[in-house]
C-alpha cells in the first residue's frame, strides 16, 4: 500500500516533466492504475480484518475516489 501511495504523485510529477502532453497523459494513466491498485489492497485489508475501523476505511475509500475523479478530469483537460 505504501508503494502504491508513493507511486501516484511520483508518476504525476514524472509525467509533468516530460516533453509532450501525450507522455503526461500516459503517466497520469499509470497514476490512475496505482490508485486502483491501492483501492484493491484497501478492500483486501478490510476483508481480512486488517482494517477494523469501517469509518476509516470509508474515509480512505472516498479519498481515493476523489483523487481518481481529479485525475480523470485532468487527463481530459490535456489536449
């Protein structure tokens, strides 16, 4: 989960530093994939009872959804 969390902003930053919008969009796609990976691991952690506080689970899940929406909108805004 730590690796996924670090991967998201790292890929956004790397993509922003690239030479073309196409490359930036590609790295945003990788960041989205890392968020989905994080969401999956969060669900697994809840199912195997590593996360017992449902309100914390829901808070993190909502944060992931918000980040996904932001990334999708950013990706669409890039020409």
